[in-house]
C-alpha cells in the first residue's frame, strides 16, 4: 500500500520528537537526518506525486 505524503511528514515529526528525547548527540543527529530524509521525500512527492506512486493527501 503506498504511503501518503502526509505519512512522510508524520514520520519526520516522529523523528524530530525522538531527536528531542535522544540521550546522546550521535543519536540526535541520526534522528535529525532521518527527519530530513522523510521531509525530502514529501517535498519531492509534492512536486511530482506520480513519480513515486505516492498518494497526495
């Protein structure tokens, strides 16, 4: 089942929340990088939603 762009943004928000709770800077950096990647996927989907087979919404 394809993920929606909103689900990508939700995953990014979850990663940001984990980064805030991370006990170590290395863990925080990993969660922040993951959040950036989820947001990048959402941004690409916004520009060309059919490219990734993503449902908009």
